[in-house]
């Protein structure tokens, strides 16, 4: 199997934008060690674990107000 086939087989996870109510810019460090940058009070993530982390963080709210 080629690498292109393997990459194409990965499920597409939609990106979720969150508004940071505490800072306009910062770097969020997730429990798994990954990071995401807040820029102009917005951070966008797509990994389900990162979405769940930000959903439960008091400083963040979903920009689209869903889920």
C-alpha cells in the first residue's frame, strides 16, 4: 500500500474553534504534550482529545456555541 493511500484513508475530523476568555495570545499545552497557539483570542483544534480538553477548560468557549 502506498503512503498516499494510507493518508487518504485517515478519517477527516472537523476543526473546532474556541474563544479564549482569559488571554488574547498564549500557547495551550495539552496533557498529551501537544500544543496549540491562541491568536487574537481564538484557537482551533481538530483532535477529539483536544476538543474535549478545551470543552472542559473554564477559560475557553466554543466559538460556534455547539456541543
